[in-house]
C-alpha cells in the first residue's frame, strides 16, 4: 500500500491564517502542469511498484483547476503507477469553486472523496479568515455534493476564531452534524509567523485567538463529537463508520508516499525528501534536469521521535512493544520511565502496553510527545 499527494499551489486569494505554500495567481498554471507531469515520470519508481491506494489533491486550492486539467494529472499517474481498484481519490475544494455540473464531472473522472473547506457557517468568522465563500454557500455545496453522488465527504472547521463564541461554535457543529457527513476535521486557529493574520494582529488591526477560548471550544468539540457517535481517531479528525481519511492515515502509520509539486514531501520508509517551496524555481529546475528537492536519510533517533509524535496523536496509541522491537529495549525503557508522570497527571493512560492520550492530554499532545523524545546525547548506541 502507498499513496500519492499532489500539491496544487494556486488560490483565488490567500486566507489570512494560511502558511502553506501557494500563490494567489494562475500566471504559471500551464508551466506548472507541464512540470508536474514531468515530475510524475521522474519518480515513477519511487514507490517500487506498490499499488497506489490513495491519491490526494491538496494545496493551495485544487478545485481551482479545470476538470480536464485534473483528469490529465490522473491520466499521467495511470501511465506510470499501479492504481488499486479500491483507491481513494480525494480533492480539497472551496465552496465557491463547486457547482452541480462540476461535482458530477468530478465523479465521472474518478474523484470519490471531497474535503470541503467550510471553516465556519458564520460570515463574520469567514471575513476574519479572509475566506471568499459565505456560510450559506457552504451549506448549499454539501447538499449538491450529495446529489451528485458523493457519500465520502469531509468538512473542515476551525475553532478558536476570536469572532466565534462558544454558542456559535456549537451551532457550527450542529449544522455539520445535520448534514450527515461521515468525516469532520476540526483545527484550532493557529497564528503562524509572517502570515497576514500574524501581521494584522501585531499591528492591532485584528484581535488574536485566546487560549482559554481555544480550550473551551476543544472541550465542546470532544463532547459533541462523542454524543454524535464520531470516533476521535486523530487529534484533529473525527469520523463515523470507519470513514478514516485513508491518505492521512498513511502519514500516521508510516506508509510510504510520494509528494508531487512545489513544497510537497515524500517518504519511502527510510528517507524523506521535500520539494523546493518556490514555483518558478520548481518549474525551471525540473525543466533543466537540475535538483528541485532536498532529502535526508532518517536516523533511528528521528524514526523513534516521529513514531512517538504521530502514534500518540491517534486513537491507536503508542505501543511499547513496537518501540522495543524497532528501537531497542533501552528506548522502550526511556519511554516507559518518562511517560509515568503523565499517567500520574491523568494525561496518558496505559492499556496492555499501549499508551493513549486522555481527553485532557490531547490538549497538550505535541508538548507531551516532545517530552518523551530521545535526545542525541541520551540516545541508545544504534
């Protein structure tokens, strides 16, 4: 099993909070698509002939592309990779790009999962985020997607927005539940350095998120998701009836994947590589047959730290036996020793050698994982 991620680096306009690589211009679209197809050819052996069970169009805004352009990318992938019969093909989409005829065509060309960037059903929240669509449009699009035959739909929501009260956050969740979608991703608003939002907050032109508000929203999120029967299978992801994001699950369980497009990352089990985050350089260096990426061989230390970080974020937890088998008993002893205080504090729980974050621990997942990392000077002799 393996997956392919395709980064489409174009948006109609940049959201204030976004720090992903993208451009609010289609100036280089044709050159990008040509370079992308060449990159597909260049990496045709990267996954060693393993069947592709997931293709994920991310960005940026993949739904900004025309149907024939998306179809052309899929055709190129079919030339050089074995696509599994039950493959999941996800397209991230903004509500303003979708219409009934477009949704039907997506189904026709093989897209079978939509990830719709709703963020909020309230227009004042969307204005704060600099989103283009309205809350009403987001509601309409979900219904239209269902009518076009999509059953595997995920909605993205953001909490911790200063304009989003606890009451409004509950109404956002109630609205999402009423749409009977099988997957919801909910992210805390994060102010990344050098984003427009960061600049506006520092200039006091917009209020910033408050920690107590974020914590309140997170507790509401966990309670309401549980009441509605959603599995909290990763810190920011919830689903019903086993509708896990197949693609993101690959990242969390260490499955090899190929990333295509500027800024995309790849992992083959032993090394990681990442493409340059500059569209013109990406295009030019591919066309000149020059390196357009950097790579590194992962050390046992890095692999241990990544396993701890990622596994603790999921409902499947961090397995002490897996640590021992992969990284040695000294690493397992290190994890067991340092995790004890989080069990005492109620932020971790251990069941048959598997460690899970409690609801309280999920609030501090990254910090807890970092405390359990191995540091170079304290590492076993690998």
